[in-house]
C-alpha cells in the first residue's frame, strides 16, 4: 500500500493484526528506518524517475533548479571547509519534500510479485509505505527475511540503506504469544519486541493488541501552562485553543489510540484554563465553555467529544479512500459482523447509537439517518453532545433562541477593547469574579450587604451614578439614530427597548424597528460599548474599593493597567467630598 494518509495506514495495520490474531494465524510486522533518508536522494536518479513517470518538463525544470547547483560548506571546530557541490538530498523542511521522497522511494518497492504477502479479508497486503516510514508485514519468519533482503537490494539501487538499530519487530505466534523468532538485516539480528511505533501510533501486545499514542494529554497540560492570553480578543483565545490545544488529541482519537477517561481530564483542564485566562468565576459551567456561540457559549469543542467524532470520520475517509486496498479492507471490516476489533467495534457502536447506516450515494459512501438522509457525522455528534449538556453552575444559554443577535455582538463589535469583550461575555453569564476561590461573597463596603452579582451590578448604592451615566450615553445614541430608548429592568416601560441586567435583549422588539440593518448594527454597537463601560465601572467599584477584603491576584478581567478610567461613582464621591468640605468651611465661618 503506497497511497493514502497516515491514518489509512494505521487503521489498515491494526485491522490486519487483529484479523490475524482473531484467526489464530502467525504474523510478523516490522517498522523500518532508512539512514539519512532525505539527505540520501541522488539528484540524477531523482530526475530520471520524474521523467519516467511523465512529469511535465516545466515541473522537472523547476525541481532541477531547486535541488541542483547547490554549493555547501561544513563548519568544523569553528572553521569552514572548502565549498563543494551537493549532488544528493532534497531540501530539509520543505513541505514538498515528503512527496518527492515518496515518489523516489516508490521506484524501489515494486517487489510484490516476489512475495506472498498477508491475506486480510482475501485482500493481499505486503507493506505500508508513507514517505520514509515503512512497515513490512509477513506471515512467517522466512517471508519477513525474504522481504528484508529484497527491499534492501532495491533501496541500494537508489542510494538508500536501512538502519538496523532503529528497526523494530513485533511477531506473534498462532497461539497468541510473542514469537521468539529472529530476523536479520545484513549482519544485524533483530528479536521481537512487545511494541512497535508507526506513524504516531504505538501498538503493544500483551495477550492482545492495544493501541496508544504519545500522551497528548501531557502535551495539552504543557501547552496550557505556557499559553499567553493577556490582551487577546475572545475570538483569538478560542481560535488559539482550537488550533493549538483541542487539536492535540484529535489524531490519537482518530485511530482510537486514547481512552475516554484521559479526554474527560482534558475537558476539565481546558475549562479551568478558560476560566482563568478570561477571568471568570470558577463555577462557570463547562456547558457554557463548550457550547456554540449562537446561544451564548464560547464555541470550543469539548475534547471528550473527539472520542466519538474522530473515529467515525476516519472510517468515512477509509470507505472513500483513493487506495483500493484501504477501501476494501475498511468495507470488509465494517460488513463482517464477526470481526472483533476495538476501532471497528467503536465505529459500529457510534453508528448504531445514532441509527445511522452506511450507503453508497452519488459515487461515495455516506452515513444516512433513519430517514435515508445523508449526515455529516462531525456536525451531528457535536450538536448532539452540546444539546445534552446542562448548566451545572453559573451560566445562561439561549436554547430557545429568543435573544437578538446583538446580545452576543461582543464577538464582532471591534469598538470594544479586549477586556470589554471579556466583561460582556462574563456578564451575560453572571460570571465575573467577585469572591475568592471557594469562599462566600464578601460584604459591600458601602451597603454592608453581600456583594454578589445582583448587588454589584443592579442594586448597590454605587450603581446609581453609573446607571445615570449609562442612560445619558444610551439616549444620545438613540437620538443620533432616531431609535427608541433602551432601559434596564428597574426603568422598563412600553415605549422602551428592554435590556435585562445581564445584557440580553429579546429578538422581537428589535425586529419591529424601522431601521436599516447597517444602522441597527451601528446603533447597537454603541449601546453595548456604553453598557460595557457600565459593567466595567460597577466591577471596578466593587473590586478595587474592597481590596482589603479580597485578594488582589484573583484573575480579574479588569486589571489595574486597564482600569485607569474614572467611574461615575468615583466622580460623584469626589464631588460629594468637595461639597462636604466646603459646607464644613462655611459652617466654621458662620460660628465666628
């Protein structure tokens, strides 16, 4: 098998090993390493291979210019050698190099006719080849030794050689035991080991085959520990998490090389990171963090959902592979009800749980639901998972879609500063940090009442000047756009557009306005910019004026460097203080 992705080769390998094991047949699988693979490509030989395969002259000329006429020097003990021509090697680090090496080595592996190979569902497999990652598979020690000799001769013709010390053998007897048979590469004798690693998958044998990967959960932990999110917009934070963190276990899940418990731990790690990175209360529900943006979530994919999503998406790729061998093996494994292999069992269970069947439609294999409608497994499974998540702490999700889209406009309102975006998201879910970890809310230093969310943002004495300032800004915006007034619950009226304390506005009142879509967007952007200032001011009033009660390093959304604005309460207090001072001075004069 020379075509296909790394996943196609991995699944074909684990399917082959499981098939031989289940049928109580001997099997030899060996990973091979080529000495200095990319650096050993002979230029003249490579160009002749391109011509043999019928590449256009323009492509050949381009590649010739890339690899030819290269002059090199070697630095040894601080001294440069004399220049010399480089007649071997393809560019290191060039994205196209694996493809060119694949083409180069393919010319040496036409040895199928010399060997018997292994039979899997009456399909013959001899070797798996992906660039310089080669895996030979054989029925017996004799066949494996014969394959190694034949491949060694072919590689030698194009200037390549195996590195025996880096090659590993996994051999299983018909009695499901590790084989004691030895194979040879030149003068080197290689015994079987209990595990081999191929294309990122680790196959271990102990009474049965098990598959794992290079611990993506540790990688997630390390990446999160070093991630920097200060001064980033919400979109930047979520995009970075999806591309740099959530992607880490995706490959392992694709070949069922990671267990569900590990992914559940990743859920917790990511959720904790998000709370800390954005500055959210530690009790904000994971349902908010992992739900879609349209209903108030952050739109981050929960790592544990990959356990179901990736294997079945991989199966669809295999069913539609350009490699006939890959496709036929996958279809045979799917259709054989007696075949017992963890990856395929998992795929079949996922399909059964969702009432999906596999059908050939429009020249490709697709899963269809009970209504014979093709489904996108990734979208369906993600939506199903999110729909079953319930709030287990702070958080409000608009499952009934009653909010107007402006409620979550902080995703696209670039008049907001990054900390204001975070504030509006946190405020929507009543999740600003107002207490120390694991502790109750402190008392308000002005009202001597528990300074919980409702008090800080709706009823505290300090809210009075902030609401007055907010309404002034809102009224100016409404006048500018010839739009109705907006009011918070304490001042709702029939002539106003009502906004809830958490910043949500219902869809129906705004749909009835006679405003063009651009004007409506511009008006609401101003409305939410003013509201962000209100929330920030209330938060600052509660946070910094009570710092003797609360710890300073709590991951506030507003940090001292972003809290240089004066709140309406601070201005009011200052003016009140000056007024009281003047009254005292005047009173003092009258007494004399």
